[in-house]
């Protein structure tokens, strides 16, 4: 770790900070919705599943954003397209607060999904192409921890402000990420990796897919399992706490704060360990460690044990995820590094976008027991991740740019 922290210049620090904040604020807006599904449903006079469709639409359209913004970033540079993307998702998050009915609400959240899908791939490629190879494990954990940090921020806002500002007020806060555009414009230069590749001949997307189709298929399958792992342990967990255990907004928000702290620490820890243990081995360890924790997390009955289980499961889940920014960027073709990681990630997200419906269906078949639904998806995803990762290849410290 000490080696990874040595020799950073101011530019590298600002690039890491900008990419971290971009993903954190993106996730913040996404996770606001998981806390207010019931409130939105009541205002629009519909059942909760009708509003939950917004989560599915957001996840389903993220691959489109990853592909479109990724291709733009591979052609015109990471920096300008990242600014465009951050500005767009900020405006759409803010616009959610003014939706007059469910149809408009769903359309806005679908468009938000396009913008959300573009941020991760661009930010990850910009960061990994800028930092030194021996720092990628640490930076990977930092970057990916932006996701649970955004969830943590949403948890704090929900626990502390919801009763005063309501769900519309919460989404109005979504305009704040627009300030990040000014920071990127002033302090973040173009990726040296993209600058080095700029003069090189560029293959079309179809040529790239034809050449790397086996890698693309493998990565999509892996990211499908990863997205079931994360969304299967996050999206309906507030509902599980509220409906099955009767927790109020304050209690639910506090448990969410606790498990997101676990997620942040896990992402940092396993990201750092991946620099010594290797990307694949670290992912397998994190996934397998999640399995014995599942019982405590899904079947406990008290606030304290549920909070402990939630902390531990997210430490493992986001620990495995903490390796992904480095692992996917190192595996990616150099001329499509902004497009490939983000697109395969979000295609996996698209396939896993059925998770909320799947888990609520499993719970309904078991008499409303969300614990069964949570545990079955988490354990299955962990096993699939361990197998697929073990069968994959390693490209740690590959040269970029």
C-alpha cells in the first residue's frame, strides 16, 4: 500500500477525485429512489411495483449510455465527454422532482439511466490511464467505493431530511453534481492513454467486437453475476427492513449507513489486496467469504444483528467490486477502453435489471419472506462469480497508453 501511495502528482490526485465524485454522485441519485418507492407510489395513486419499474428502466438503459458515451470518449477524449455526461445526469436527477405523473417520472428515470450508464466507463478509463500501474489496485477500490459512498449519502439524506423535504425535495438535491463539471474543466487534463492512442488507426466497433467477441461474452457473463451480487443485496433491502421488520425511515436509513460504511471499507481493502494477491484470486476470496455471512444478514431478527450482517455482506460484495475497475480496464482492448469496460458492465446490469422483480416474486412465493429472496440470489451470484473469475485470465499491471 505504501508503494501505491508514493509519487502521486497533483494531476493524478485530481483525476482520481473527479472520477470518484462522478460515480458517487451518480449512485446517490440512483439510490434515492430505493428509499422513496412507497412515497412516490402514494402520490401518483399506484402500487409500489409500478414505481419500481423506474429502477428496471434505469438499469436497462445504462448499456445504451455506456456504449454511446464510451464511443464518444474513445473518439473525442475522456475529459469533454465526462463533463457532458455529469451535466446531463445532474439535470435529469433534478428534473425527477418535477414529474407531474407516473409516465413522465418513468421517462425521466429512463433517460437518467442513459446518462448514468456513461459515467462509469469514462471515469474508470480516464483514471486507470492516468495513474501508475502499481497504484491501480488502490485506485480501483477508491473509484468503486464511490458507488456505496453515493448510497451512503442517499441514506443520510433520507434519514435526516426526508420527513422535512419529502421525496421531491430529495431529488432537487440531485442538481448539485453539476458543480463537478466546473472542477473537471478547471483541474482535470485529458487522459495520457487516450492522447497516446489518438494517432493510432481506430477499428470500428464491429471490428473490435469481431476480434474480441470471446472476451466480450465472458465479461458480460461475469458482470451479470456481479450485478446480481450487488443489486441482489441492495435494491430491496430497505423494503425488507421496512415491510418485514417494521423499521421506520430513521432506523432503515441508519442500517443503510452502517452497511455502506462496510461497502466502502471492503472496496478499499480488497482493491489494495488485489495488487499483491492478483485480481482474480482477490475477487474469488471476497465472493466466497460472502456466503457464510448470508444467514446473519438475511435471517437475523434484531436491529444489532441485522446491522452487523449488512455491514459484513457489503464488505464482501463491494470488496469483490473494488477490484473490477482495474480488472476490466486491464483486460480491455486499448483502442476501446472507454467503450468496452462500461458497455460490458452495463450489459450485465441490463440482464440483472430483473433482480427487483425476481426477488419480490421469490418473496411472494414464500409468504412475503424477503430473507429467502435475498439469500438465494446472493449465494447463487457469489458462487457464479467465483467460478467465472477462476476460469478467466489476469492482466494485472498491463501497460496503458
